[in-house]
C-alpha cells in the first residue's frame, strides 16, 4: 500500500506536470488522492475481514469512470483479452457463439471452418461440462472464459445433443480471427454487396479486397451494409472512405480539451473507384466509426444513405498503457464530419449524479450543408437520405425470440432434415409453418400487447373520471380484439415470423454466409437500396447531382 506521503508527493508531481490545470483543480487532485489513500489505509488496518484489495480497487475505478461516459473504460490485466478482441478481432478459443438458456449455456453458432465446427460441435448443443468441470448455472461470461485459451491447447467439452444424446468432444483451440467482412457477394449480375461487422485493424483491407473482387465479377454499383456495426478504429473508417473519394480529402476533424487532440484527418491514398454508385445501409445499431463512414460519404455526396437513424456517437477514444499490464480507454475528443457537424446524440457532461445523459435539445440542433448544398443536421446521429419504415417486431415475435423458441425449433428442424435448399432459395412451406405453429401452441408462455396495456391505462382514467360505465361495452369489445392470442398472432404476423425462423434454420446448414444471403429475401433495407441503385435518375436526384 502506498503511504500517504508518497501518494501526496505523486499528486504534486502530477499537478506540476499538467500546466493546463487551474490552481483549484490541482488542489482537488491532491485532496482526492490523499483521501483515497487514507480510506484504503483504514480499510486495510481496521476492517473486520480481510479485504480483496485488487477487486476493491477495480470496483472503485469502474464506478469512477462510469460517472463520465460509457466509453471511458479500465481494462484490468485479467480482462485485457477483451481489449484485444475489440481492436484486432482476434482471440484464442474454439470459434463459436454461445447463449444462455435456463441453467445452461448452449452453442448457438459455430464459425465455419473453425475448431468448434471442425470438431463436430453444432448449434443447439448444451454445454454440460468443460474439462470435467460442471457448467450448470454458470454465467455465459464464465463459460466463455473457460472455452478460451492459447492456440494449440486442447479442451474437453461434454455436451448434450438434441435433448438426449450425451458425448464428449475434444477441441484444439486456435487463434480465432473474427472477419470484419463476414460476407460479400453479388446480389444480381450488376449490384454487389459488402457487409462490414466491425472496424478492427483489418477492416479497410478486407473491404478493399472484397471491393476489388466484386469489380472483377462485374459489379457496377454497391450496397455497403453497416447495420448493427458499433464501430471501432477511427483510422480504419478513414481508409474505407478513401476507397471512394480522392486523396487529400478531409474526412474527420477532432476537437478536445487538450490542444494536441485537435486534429484533421485526410485521405492519404489513391481511391479504388470515384464513380461507382454506392448505397450505405445504417440503423440504430450503426455507431461511431460506422457514422464516420456514413456521415462523411453523405457530406461529400458520394453515397446515398438508406435505413433508419443511426446511434449518434460522435466521441473519440484513445487507449493508454498503464502499469501492471492494464490499459485505460478514455474519451479524448468529439469528431466532426466534412460538413462540420458532430453526430453526438447524448450529452454526458455536466449531468448530475444519478441523472441519465440527455439528448441534445432541438433548440441546439444546427443545419449544415453537404458538398452539393443538401441540408444535414448534427446532434441526431446520421439521418438517412431515404428512410426505411421498418415495422417493429410483434410482442409475440419478441417473446419467442427472448424465450429461444426460434432457436429450439431450428435445432429440432435440423435433426429431422439432413439437407435443405440453397440459402438464397430456402423458405418454409405451409406445412412446415403449420408444424411450427403446433409446436408454439404447446409451449407455455404469456405476453401482452402494447394496445392491451394502453387500454388498461385508459380504463383506470375513465373510472377515475366516471366515464367507464358509459364506454364499458366498447371497451370490452376493443379488449377482446387486442388481448393476446397465440393462434391469432401466429397467423397475423406469419410473414415476420417465417423470415426470422428461416434465417435461423439456414444458419444451421450454411453458417454466417448463409444468414447474410437468406436475409436478402423480403428485406426492406435491401429492397430500398436496389430500387435506388437501379434508377440512376433517383440516385442522382437524392444526391443533388
């Protein structure tokens, strides 16, 4: 334990090294560090039980950083692998997604060609034990940790398959690299598609490789899918934009409290294609580096943005090495796209304790101009040029997803169908959907509809105001119509349910690539993108060309 004198000396050195600190702020630094040291000292000397100093300090650090924003994070040496996965997409393990269901964790999707799939593990396998240690009632994070390990080490996994068969499978771990581009291919003979999952250090090279390959296959226009992409490395976003815009173009400007963080980032290489029509798909899960790509291409009128409003993360983080093998990722600046706008939606600064971050108010929203003079705004993420009005999932659908009914039925389907049609051709027959309905109707679960909940609230208000008796018959009739009925809702939302179920089933046979290809069917985002790319006049009109 560092004693108070040493801690105070450290605080003084820290204070003197930051010329930008005000006198009052410097005093607060010293005062706070002294108090923290004294608290540790008293806990160590007098607390009734032995304290776990390491765990206690990590809890204190995490709580302190949580007061700032969700992106300023401390990586203890014990979980440094999380940081490496975030930046490189690599980890040592078996190569499979897992999910918790009841008291156990299941293999939800092995990665094609990785150790889990090569060793025979399949989606739906219940993990009973790992290296002889029971996994019952273990958190998925604990199971994940047990599955990971150095390349070349062997792991023994006891599984239960299809509800009955038990077996033990030995898997040799490998270095797993999660592809930034899990799928790219031609939608038709002229339109290519690239799906970008994340922005690790290989993102731009994978996109470039896919882009060149698709051009060789005859691609004349591109759908670039950033839906659900939560971002990553800023420099990779700039390199990806560089594939479509000239060298020397300003893409991002960062501005922070420290002057050294005020930087201008320009493209540094010759582009791949300056003229190919591009549609970028975004949704509420597209954030950070995804918004840099979408926002800058929009500002430069180089691509049409299609989808729903993006997340709105306009903050930049940098990672610093700390002592004892740990790291700290902290927010250092806000970024601004070529038009000068910042897409940051939430304001984390100056909020009171226990207050949630607030959205930037309408009164502070500013209009900016794209290269061709189109209006774009800040403070609301990236607003699409063409909005997709995607219907929300029904309450029944959400409940079935949450309860793993799609997952369980797909497992059952897999073991009764040795093969299926190609991913792009597969769909459920009427007979198969009837079987799924029969399966669901036997399952015991309840759900409510939003309309039902609103009507119940209205009833309480009407009773308070004395109107309920006058509207009782109408109320009862309406309630009958909106009260959940599995049988009715399975018919009403058949198209939605079929699409999700078909996608889950396809993944059992064709993995992630199959999911991507199958999802092109009845996809409003893809349909809108194709509509725009197949009509040059519409494309050019949107961009103001």
